[in-house]
C-alpha cells in the first residue's frame, strides 16, 4: 500500500474558531461645534467667576484673604489665584489697581488720584460717611438702577439718593418700577473733578473707591 506523500496528505484537524469578541472603538469623537460649545461655556464660567471676584473686592473696600474670597465667591483656589493674577495685570494701568499684601488682595485706585480722597475727606462735612459711600457706588456703576444701590447699601440709601437729587448731584430717570441714576454736571463741579469723555466711569470709580477706603 502506497503512502501518501507529504504534499498530498490531508490535515484532519478541526478548524480553529476565534471566540474573541470583535473590538470596539470606545473613543469619543468631539466635533468642531462641540469643541466650540465647550470652549464658550468655559469662557462664560470664567467670566462669571471673574466678575464675582471683582465685585467682592470692590464692595469690601479692604484687603480680603484668599480664604475670604473663596467663601464669598465659592470659586476653587486654583481658578481664584489665576483670576487674581489676571486682574492684577488688567488693572496694572489706568485708574484702578489690584494691590496685594501677602495672600490678601484689595481693589484700590492709582496713587496719583489720591487727591480726590482728600477732597472727599475734607470740606464735605455736609455728607456723612454713609452718604459718601452711597454716592461712590453710583459714581462707579452709573448708569445704575436705584434698586441695585438699595440692595448694596440698604434702605438707608433711599434718603441718601433723595439728598443727592435735591442737591443736583445725581440725575434720575424712571424705568419700570425703579430709577436709573447718573451723575450730573453739578457733581463734577461740586467736587472739582474734570469730566473726561473717555474716562467718565474711571473718574467715578476713583471716587467710589476713595469713599470705600474711608470705611
């Protein structure tokens, strides 16, 4: 009986079966529109957080520690430090400054404008410290709703605003259920402050911060 040559022998082994499940690509594909949406949301959150920090520093009128800022704004420490660094750079030129003392921060005005503080601190005895602070809020934020001033300064500021209007320092325009407050020309004359068309709010912000510094 002839033997089959190796080339003609039949392989009687059963065929092997690959029982491994097919591989699936679980990578998440982010489209350009999704990436833009994520970026916009991040920028909105960062802008909102920055505004919170600015508001806290402005209203405080004193040095706030990092811990105080965290409690006031509910911003995590890493983002807070980044925001403060950016604010320091943003306010390095101009009227306002972000000054640092150790781990504490404060919104202040440039030293060259400190003379306005002296004008408010002297020769203005007809205004109480509380009235000066209310006027400073209006000066910095104008045009500002009266309801916002009341929210910041309390109900006592109703009397302050009436006094400012009677003296002609503040103009008021009805809008809905509240008033829109603006500084008048008499304000600049009264405090002997030059009104610059490009820096109106900067001048007014100086006055507000100057008043806050006296608290």
